[in-house]
C-alpha cells in the first residue's frame, strides 16, 4: 500500500464511524482500530458501563489513556468515540501523530435513527432532547477536524469509505 497518513474518523454517535472505518480497512487491506472496542477489550467493560458506573469524567480519562496506546499501534484507520475529539489533549495527541482527521458530518435525525436502532447502550443520549443538545454542543469541536465530509443520506457506508480513500490517496481505489 502506498504511504499514507493515518486516517482518524470522528463525529457524533450513530454517524457511522466504525462501519466506514471497517470498509476503509478492507479496501486498503490495512489495520483498523475502533477506540470504543479497544477500550472495551482492555477494560473488560463497555464505554457505556464505565460511564454508568464511574461517570463521564473517569471514562474520558480512560479514553485518553487508550487513545495514546491506539496511536502507538500500526492501525492506519482509527474510529474515535463520539466524545473523544472534544478534549483538547486528545486533539493534540492525534495531530502530533501526523494523522488526517475527518469529521463525518451528518444530520441529527440520521444519527438519532441509528442510535435508537443500535444494540449499544448510550448513557449520554438517554432521550432525543438530550442527544440533540449534545449533538449541537459537539459540532463546535468537530469542526476543528482537517476535513468535513458530508455523509449524504443516499450514500452507503462503503461509498463514504471510497470517497475518503479518494481524498486521502487520489487515484487509489484499493482492490474493492
């Protein structure tokens, strides 16, 4: 695979970060790391359970610890948790590892549909009003990403992945 910057996907919960990262990884035949999965494997507890049992601040500290470890792996594609990018320390860590950050820009309703249909527990989005407030609040940090990629409703997650690959590595389509 030609040399490329590490791709870091960010955006609101339910935006499709994990699924898009899987497609990028498959197409480019490169390693991928989902930060929430990485935390769950290492802590033997889901991010939702950590937040519920210990609070969001404890989770954010754990998240930063595992982000540091994730950035030391060979993963070429990293999907962040919805709140990872909010912490300035995390943004500095990512920028310090020569990554290209891509915000998957979605509308709230699309995210909400995905949140409601997901089997994942989402303690920070217990109801639609709270989730919408969080969505609006987080956009202020998300727009600090290198690229803003609108995820249009007619696009599949694989098509979004292909667009990202074309942006990051023009002319490379992988083996699709």
